[in-house]
């Protein structure tokens, strides 16, 4: 669980997805009110159990509790059968040692495609550290909150929380003018249903990338990033991802960073688990930087 939580968080500074003393937590909305969700892995014998708790200042319905369980299942990739991937990796000398090092990692997903899109916009053409910082500010300014031991913990803002916010207000948090406009317009269009993110589930990868690319501020990298992290399509490897390019260059001992087409070629033997290797490479870089 710790490996999956770190693949979800990406950086220690992430204040939305928290990892403290073996416990994952984030603020969600349950029955219309902010609540603190926690997940802990408990092991008895050889079997592991994920214990999910939802704490709220207001009563929580059975429906909301079930929804929280399904949310954790999605975010931590609990329904994904990893056995075929391990069989593939065991026969691959390139990724075999990498996969063995992080055995147990499951593919994380953002809770919503909207959150994935805002993350993608924030992290375009800046370091991931800076992207996480401005995303934290966005949540702290506009996300519903709960009080936990005198701390304010904020949820990631939903589209309705941002639809009526002015571009300049978003820009004050450290976003460029173009990114602030893209986030505000996206939120407003999701609320007025002119952008229907739910229909993406019924599209294949190419169709989903094309549909996402029609959204203001979303290019090929952002679209593929959301297809992987928002829709959970593990056969997608964001080929324009600079960090992933560096990771592949290191993995294959290449003289130069691979191009988009070269990445397609390099990752094709891992089909349909290219995206799962993407997460393993991310963890390997975090380990090298001392985060793990």
C-alpha cells in the first residue's frame, strides 16, 4: 500500500493525498459534507486487509460508506489482476529487476477525471514540485475542509467549487494566466455540462485522447496523462512526459532522451501494461531521490 500511495502522491509536499505512519488519508465529500477518509493495510498471516474509515461531523449513510469503499478500490487499483503483468515482467530482462524491486505496487488513479485534468494543467511545463505546491494552494483556498487535531485538512476542489471563481483569483495562487483560464473554463464547462467527462469511459484510448485534446489547455501529454491516471488505462504511456523520458533513458542506457515515437517502440513489448511500468519508473526515481 505504501508504494501505491507514493505513486499516487508523487511528492512528499502533497497535502491532499497524505501518508503518515503507514496510513493514507484524504478529505472526501460524503453525503454532501467533507469527511476524512483513512486507509490502513493490516496483515494477518499471509492475507492483507485494507481497513477503510470515514470520519465526519455529521451522520454518514450506508450509501456514502459504500461509495468511499469503491473510491479506495479505484484509487488503489485493487480490482486489477497483477498476475499477467508479473508473468510478463519475469520474462523481461529490462523491467524484471525493476518490477521485483517494487512488487506489490498497484496502479493508482485520481478520484475523478476532473481532478486529473487540473493536475495535468498545473504540472505542464513546470517541475512536479512546483505543480504540487500550486495544487496544494488551490485546495487550501477552495477545497472543503475538516478539522483534525487543530489542523485544517482540505479536499481537492470539485468543478462546482471553481466554476464561479475568477481567473485572477486562481492566478494569485501561482498559476500562469493561461493555466488559470484553462482551469476556470474547465470547471465552468463541466458544471454547465458542455464538457461531459463521464462519456470518456465509453471511448477507446485514441478517442479519449482526441476528446480531451479539444478541451482548452489540454495537449497530447495532458490527455495521455489523464487517460492513464484518470481513466486507469494501463496500456497508455505518456510519451511526452519529460520525467518518463528521463526514466526510460536511464533504464535503457540511452545516449539521448527518447522521442515520442521511440518511446512507443521501447514500451511496446510491455503491452498492455505500459502504464504500469510508468508507475514503477516513477517509484524508482523517487527511491533514487531518497523519498522512499
